[in-house]
């Protein structure tokens, strides 16, 4: 009896049939949604939310939001108590009909993000700058929110 090496007899590989089934499902979804009417496809589009980093140092909280393709005029910053709200809209540039697109991966539309800051903020000192698609908001801490060092007397 001749032995058949494991690697040459593919039907015995444990994951071959699973890969085949996965490939069939992938083709099914690609074929189904590739030619789907544009009006119905809108329900499948993602909602866009900008990515945000928030950190604090001794004197302030800093919020950095990625807003590529968004004009500064299309962004609103609001602060109420300890809640910071960013809202705006990334608009699609130009007038291109959806049926002329081959692929749409970038997401457009309105967004709103709200963050509760861990301490109180001195609103009159808030500063925002926008450079290279990144919005940076510096929110100075109110005096009562800043940590205070208390000296210890030795007797």
C-alpha cells in the first residue's frame, strides 16, 4: 500500500471545504450588492464620526479630532458645564452622480460627538486651532479643578 503525503491530497485538508464555503458566501454578497440600485443602497451606507483623542495635562484638557476634508466653517464647538460637543458636516466635493462612481468608501454627512470632561473648564480661556485636517481644542482647567500641592510641615 502506497502512502499519500498529507499535503498533496487536498480533500483531506480540514479547512479546504470551509474556505470554499467562505469564498461562495463572499461571491454571493459581492454579486448581490454590486448591482443593487443606488436608492436602496443608501440604507447600507455608514455613518461618519471623526476620530478623537482626549488627554489632560496639569493645566488643561486637550481634544484632537481628525476632520479631513472638512472646512473650519462647517464645524461647531459648544461647551455646557463639563460637556464638549463637536458637530459639523463633511460635504462631498463636486457634482458627480452616484451611478458614475465605481467605488464609494469615504463617508460624508453630518456628525455630532459629545464628551463629558472629567473636571470643570474655564470657558473664557478655551482655544481651538485647525491645521492639516486636525482640530485641536485646548480647554484650561478651572482653578478649583487643578490639583493643588499642600506642603507638609515637619516639627
